[in-house]
C-alpha cells in the first residue's frame, strides 16, 4: 500500500504574461482555454487544502550546480516589464518548509542557494497571479532548477516530498513551464516541423496517467522542441512519486506557436486516514473553495468583458455552490471602499450560480445606472464581493433584522418591488431598511406593501 504524503496536489501551469488581462488586453481571447483551466486547477488545489504552494520556474536566476530559492519574508513580483506595472503579486515565504527542503537536499548532496534582492520572475509570477485571482491565498516557496542531470531533478523533487512530510501539513507542488516554442513559422524560437511531437507525447502520457513516459522521452526531441518546462516537470514528478497519481489534461493550446499546458498530476481532496497531515479545523459554514473563488470569477468576468467585449464561459463542471441554482448580487468597489457598481437578481434566472454570477458581474460593471461603465484603466484598483441569496420567505415587520436579513418590499399588486441587502453601513433599523427598499422599487410612501426576508452568504475578495 502506498504511503500517504503531505504532497496533496501537483500540477503543471504555463506562464505566458499575455494570459494576464492587464498585459494581454484583447489578446487574452487567444488563450481563453488556458485562463479557464487555471481557474479549474486552482479550484482543485484549494479543495486539497494545501496550505503552501511550492512553485518551480525555469526563469528564476540560474545556478549551474545548485537549485535556487527566492528569499523572503515577502515574495513580490510585478508585470512592469510587460507594460502593466500596477499589476502585482505578493505572498509570504514558507520559511519553515524552505529550511526543511534545504536540509533534505543537503542530506542528498544537493545545494539550495537563496537569491536575494530579486523580484519573482514571470515564470513564477504568472501562475501565482492566477492562483491568487482564483481564490488561493497561502504561503509560497519559489524555486528555480539547475543544469544538473534529469535524474538529479527527479531526486530533488523527492527531497521536496520528504521535506513536506516532515512539515506534516498539506503542500501543493506546481511546475511552471511552457512546452515547445517552435510550433509555427511565426513562433518566437523559430519553426521545427517535428516540434509538435514533443507536446503530443507529453499530453498523451498525462492523458494515459503514465507520466513516466515523460521521464523517458527522447532527449533529442526535447532539444528540438526548444521547450522551457521539462525540468520543472521532472521535479514535480519526483515530488509526486509514491503517491497515487490522477493525471488529467485540463487544457492544451498553442495559439502563438508555443505550447501552453494546464494539467493535474495528483490531487487529494481530503487528508488520507492515518496520514501525516494535520490540518486546522474549519468552521462548519466555511467553504475554502468558494470563499475567494466567487469574487475571483466575478473579477475575471468583468476584466475579460471590459478588455475584449466578450463574456467568459462558465466552468464546464462547476463544483459546490457554483453548481447550484441561486440568485446573487455582485458588488464592485474602489480601493477606498466607494461603490462602483452593484447589480443582481432576486430570483435565479440561470441554471447555475456560476452562470448567474458571470452575468451579474458584467451588468454591475456596465449597466448600473448610477455609474459610468467601468473602464480598462480602473480594473487594477477595483474590489469585488458576491452575495448569494437564499430563497425569500414571507415576513412581518417584526421579523425583519437589517443586520442578518435582507428585505424585499412589494406593492400589493406585485408590480413593483425593491430589495436591500443586509448588513449595510448606516442601515440599522427595519424601518430604514424598508424605506430604502421601497424607494428603490418606486413604491410611494404609505402605500400598502408586502414584505419578504432572505439570508445572504457574502464572499469578499481577499
């Protein structure tokens, strides 16, 4: 029987900066499949309850005889070199885990050199951008590979696994890397008519859940492809060894002549019984997947629409609350906390909350009559929250509670109605709550009304 490991998730992520909406603008339409797959990858990583992500990049500062690690305590990167200086990522270094990795590597004659005074490279920053925008917020260990042999990279991955097991808490491993750079005549590294064979073999090996085929891949073909992710992938395979693999290709595309692969190597949705993991207890009403994924989906919907005038597709297989049929409101605020748009539905109009949320997010940015349409220049400074509504229930005035319940006010004929969400600053009495909701619905003061109340689950962007 295979031993349980603290490596609870492992995957592969591409890193073209053009995927980042603030960088790619309209061109992100060409990499939509990769962007959506990164959202799915993040969902799965969050489900694994990983507290730390170990991320290895081919574009970190290189040391021929050693692996490298970015120094903390804070890890920071931006996209200034790609004309988006205000788009940044920041994470706390998992110093304890990095020390354990360094010790394990040293015990097996590998050196880990810390790099100081360096911002994160784009091979680290792009995947981290999508992890954080899609709801994952934990500590990070950011590594770079070496010029050592392929076997050394596999062995170093095993060192990472042993270090995670000693830390005795859930850890995810993400290999950053693009596949062939020579798939089209206009590709940045030139064209090779056989380069596609490298990508095809990697993809086929993962689809068949036989990743050892990648380890034994023809090295001449690898060189011909001009790839940059092979050694990252080897380290990930080394970290995943000894665990039951569940390889899955979430997306592969090559719109610019470079292969972009998003894939899962393994995923443990809950800690194995009797395993070494010790995770902190969660509140019964807390869902670590949705706490940030919902506002991240709202952000992606708005940014994509504003930059490309196109609507993103909902996830193919939404999970948890996103798969339910529910009404919601999407609120957009400035960094100063000023409202910039808020539109929602009182009753669900679509089959899933994911579809409802995407539509309402776009409408909040473009159809709130109180505000102008959100511009591209504003996007980096906006903050998103999503309120998911329970089914309304009839209520008397005495049953209202503006702190815990929202209210729906209707006229007797049911022709006009207004809604107010709960827990709004300055609305501290039921009378004021009803007054504002009635005014929003165009119901005259003193007119006969009917009341309903509802609860809200609020998901606020971190």
